[in-house]
């Protein structure tokens, strides 16, 4: 994992949380966005955890470059309560996860695991803020509309969407629903097409709006 934040204390705190999970390793740390992009190219991490506001190059611009240079690297944006206005742009730049610095440490571990496995992850706290912000921008609907929209999906597609919202990867969804990974991928493509969504993060938002999140 690549960890980028201009505050040394934040980096130390995140590093100590990640140390609880033996399968996670921080291979590089950056103090600004330019350094984060360079280290991502050099180390090719599975996950890049980026602070939104950093010197020289902000986290959103860094996310765009990392996603362009290495699409295999899942990008998680680390935000504060005062940065809601950046959420829509972060979606456009290819972020796969959103976490608040005030979140429970378990959310950090859950988010990294989900994104590393190819999923998308919104912590419960940030999910509500993402939905509110996108509604204000006219980019998403009311919860009632989403529930109505989800009704156009098949039962199996709704099952897949419910687990997409929980941050599960295609392989994990397949294991839960006893489907091969290729079939899950086809369902995900159908969901995005039917609901007019661009990526797994927007699918997760739709699942949150519709109230159908499931982790089992």
C-alpha cells in the first residue's frame, strides 16, 4: 500500500492501524501529491490511500494520475468532515473508496481489504455525505426514486448490487451467491447499464440509497 498525507502524525496513526492486519504492508509513504504519483509508479501498490488536501499536488489530482498510470491500483480518498465539496470530483477521478479520518479504525481495514480485492468501499459515515452532496449537485436521486429504479433489476442483479454496496469484490460476491466470477462480472455490467451508472462506487451509492446493503 501507498500512504500519502502531509501530516506525519496522521501517517503514523494510519500505519499503526494497518499493522493490525498482517496481510497489509505499507510499501511507501508520501508527503505530497507529486511524491505519491512517483512512488505509485515505482512501487505499483495494490492500494493508494490519499489525503485530499496535500501540498504541490492535491490528492484528487494525484488520484487521477495514479488511476491513469496504473488502473490496477485502487485509490481510497481520506477525507475530513469539511471536504464534502470534493466528493463528486473524486468520483470522476476514479476513486474506489472514501473514508473519513474520524471513522472507526475498523472501517479503514474494511475499506483497504475491499478495494485491494477489486471492490468499492464507502464507510457508513461518508456514504450519507456522498449521497447528500451528489443530490445537491443534481447527480443522484431521492431514496424513493432509487428504490423504484432498482426494481427494474432482476432478483439476481439486486442480490449482486446489495453486495456491491457492502464493498465486496466480484470473487467475494460469487462465493456468497454461488456464482462463477465471470457471471458476477456480467451482472455488474448489466446493473451499471440499466441504472445509468459509471462505476462500482456509483453502484454502491445506489445500493445505499435503495437501502439494500448486504454483507452475507
